[in-house]
């Protein structure tokens, strides 16, 4: 347990101290969502209709941004070699790194999503479900993304390849997450989508 | 299996023979079609030679240290001695028992690196965003070092004053925290790979030699990849040479078999 805490604490410290790490995804999320009204127009009905999908797609792309560095920096400085010999199982190490990625990338998106939903005129009843669906789905994005990050760890500029590998895996999460918010916005039962 | 050529007549003493075993290996970045010539020598005794070795992927390399406590892998830059040293840990890291030991050859004991061993790698495994103290405390916590091990390692490698310094502020001294990391926990075996920088090109390397001597004196094993002769009197030396044109076909042998 102490080893797991050490890994998690170190990952969080590194994410917070690295320039462009945790904040980059959040900034990207803000910019994408705030650009949408400029692109589709100020009509509130149109914005409300596209809001769930926009918020989810932006969250999905934002979580992709820092994925390429999930294992790459460790591979570059030899940390992965030593971690392979650590008493902690490799599966646990990967899970802890993915968890740290979610805590520094996904969780801020979940927290700021309601604020951005206001700018897109998302109906009030959908707000709790937006938070709930993002809270349930974004960990999956980090853990699925860890697969792509691990596959491309030995490649230079593997970021694009990660997107190609991982985005198809994100589709179910995107569909169920966005549809739950849409259902809540239209007065339906969003629990059907999240079951 | 590759065979060692027998020692020249009258050139060796069998009592001091050190056998080594090469398995097909999956060393990172290893050119699969390359061939190696390996020379295993002990000055003033004999020089058995293993040539045209062509390791394949999806295997591993193993070194039997025989009765010695330390083995030095040498060779020109780029020949792959670091990969050879690091490659020994691969299969074990995938789940073999840490304390695995087996009898090999004429009753000599051989063992593989396991989870209880320490890889003092070619790279630092030091994060510049964290202080030296934070880096070492992390490794100590992860590797299960005893209380006070970090302070002792910092003192032993002259890093006590740099405890709060960032790893990035130790340019040119990056080996020191890496060695301190390797020393912050007692381990049965240590694998060290010297960096090919200006410091590492010097023949004398007192901190590394001292650490190795202490480690071996405490009952540990050491495997060191380096470019230069470190002058370790009690260590065997395995020299790796560049591939030879027109080398023999790949060697086929099952991993784990001597």
C-alpha cells in the first residue's frame, strides 16, 4: 500500500509541477467549448441541442492531449526499467498512473463542465447528469488511453498514433455519456443510458 | 547452443574457469540480424572465445558469474553491453521468482535478477521536477528500503547538501543521485551501466568502485556495463566486439536453457 501511495503521490506531483501537463487539457477544454457558440451561432436552442455532444467530445479530446506522456517520460529517463523490477505488480503501476492521469486531467474537466454547460445553454435538469456521466466516463478514457500510450511508448511523436488507436475505443463511452445527458435534457430517463 | 572454445593448452587453470551462458535475447533496440563476437577473458589465465553469436528476439541473455561476485561487460560504444546487462532482468520482471537460483555447470551457483534486485540503469530514473530528496524517497518507498536508507545514501554520495535541489540542477552529476537511488536499499544483485559521458570515460570511478565493493562484500552480486577498464581486480570481464561480416546463422535455443 505504501508503494502504491508513493507512486500515486509522485505522479500527482509530477503532473502539477510539469508545465503544460494538467492545465493543458483544461485550457483546451475551455477553448473548444467556448469556440462552439462562435461557430454554430448564438441561437440558444441550437446550442442546447449540441451542448451534450460538444461537452463530451471536448472532454474526450482534452483527455487525449497528455496521454502520450503517460509512459514516455518514464521510458526516456529509465524509470520504466526500474519500475519493472519494483515489488509492485506492473498492472498496479499502470492502473495507478492511469488514475493519476484522471485525477489531473479528467477530474478538472468534470468540475468545470457545469460552468461551461451554462455557456451552451444546457437545460437545468441535465446538469447533474452531465457531471455524473463525465465522472463515470472520464476514468474510462484515461484507462483506455493507457493502452494506446503503452503501445506507442517506444515511438517518437506517437501522439497521433495514440489518437488513431484510442479514439475508436472511446466511441462507446462517448455514445452512452452524451446520450445520458441528452436524455436528461429532453426530460427522459438518463439511467437507461448509464446502466 | 554456442560453445566456448576450449582454453589453449597450458594457458588456463580449470579451477578458475568462469562459464557463461548466452541465451537468445530480446534486448531493447537490439538489431535482430546482427551478430556478435564475444570474448570472455581473464588476464593471465585463459581466453575462451565465443564468436559469431547471433541472438534472436523473444529470448534472453544470462550470465553465470561463477564463483565471483562481479562481472564487467566491456566493449566499444554502441556494441550493446548495456542492453546485454539490462536484458538479463527481462524474464524475471515478467514474474519469475525473485530468489530463483539454480545449479549450473560444475556445482557453481547461478542466479537471475529478480524483483529484489536493483537495476542501476544506463539512465538516471531521476525526475528533474522533483528534488533529489523526493526522488530518493520515492524509490526508497517503492523498493522497500529500511528507515534512514535515504539519508545514508545522500551522505554516501555527497548529496546531503542537494537534498532540496531539483534534479535539473544537478547537471553533470546526474549519476550521483542515480547511484544513491541504487544504494538506498539493500539488494542481492545490482546491475550498473555507466553513462557514456565525460565523467564515465575516466578510468577511475571511486564512488562506483566503492559502492560495488561494499555491495559485493555484503554478499551481493554486481553486473557492470562500461566502456573503460575500471581496474576492478576481483571482477571478471566479458568483452563484446562489433558484428563480424558473414557471421553464422542465428542460434536457436530455448530460453531458460543453458
